[in-house]
């Protein structure tokens, strides 16, 4: 890779960002991801967390399977938290939280791969940018049932505040986002939505991803 991802390309990848692990899936994870990709998912984060999360070889095999699907679909495959795993897989990027290794040290290890950082405040956002983040994950915007240790609900106001403070890095909103909430999240300043349940728990996964993406694109203000 010859350089960091361009912000305008990053923004497009954030439009319909599916965060997924085996724990979130009612059906076979690879089926869920295939359907979500068919619906126009723009980026995938492998997040194998929770009580019944896979570990060791089964986890690695699943990661490889999902990575292949992303590769064929031509979209980035991002690994949550685990820098070692991301490097072993030669993933397209890593997403880290505030409790994980610091962003500057992750940046040093991953070279020009995509680096996403969760930020809950303007200060955290500014620090992440200084430390080399390519995008910020901001949430939880609404109450979520998919993350046990989620912070307090922020509401879309946090997105307005970050943009008003001059933060112009690509941002994805996360936490409790459903199709009915997409417009509000994008109008508040997000470039897209990151979801678990709105896609993985949907009866029609492909249609759910398609609907969310369309809503994001329609809600983006075009100059
Ligand atoms: N991170 P759902 S909220 C993985 O606030 C994750 O940083 C969050 O799942 C954060 O779309 C969250 O089902 C869970 O609410 C998102």
C-alpha cells in the first residue's frame, strides 16, 4: 500500500458498516455476511465478542471466511481490537476502543491500514486524530442491546457537537441505529451508520442492509 486511505473514500466505506461476529448471528455467519454484502454493505468489522464467542482455530477460520467474502465483494475487512489477528490475516484495518492499546502505537504497528477509533468526547476525538485515526466511531447514539459495556447514550447531539468543534474526520455513528433513525444520525454529522442488530437480527438481511444504505445516501447533503 502506498499511502493512507483518502477521507472521501473512507466516508463512502462508512455508509453501511456492518459489525458482526458469530454471537450476533441467528443463521450461519457466512450466510449473514453474504446477504449483507448482496444488500450493498460498504465495510465489515469482525467483532468476535461475548459469552459464546469463538476462540482459537474456529475463530480464525471464521475470520478468514468473512475476509474472503469481503475481498470478493471489494470492500474493506476490519478487525475489532485484535491487532495481532489483523496483521496475521493481513486485514484492511483495525478498529480500537479507548480501553485498548493507544491509537498511535496501533498506527505504528499497522502501517497504512485503516485505523478506526471509538471516541465519546471531543477530546477523545481530537486525540484519536492526532494519533493517526482514519475514522471515528461515535456512540452509543441510542440504547443498544448488542454491547454489554457500552457508555451512556449520547444521542445524535454528540455528532453535531463534534462537527461544530471542527472535527472533520470521517465519522460513523453506532449504537441502536435502525432505519428510522438513519436520517437523524446523518443530518447530525455522521458519514454513515455502523450496525449490528439492524442487519443481523433482520428477517430479510439483504433488504435490511439495502434499506439502511439507501437511507444514508439519501440523507447525505450534497453541495
Ligand atoms: N459499539 P447495535 S455500540 C459495537 O458505542 C458497539 O461504541 C458501540 O450494535 C459504541 O447496532 C455497539 O445492535 C453495538 O446497537 C452496536
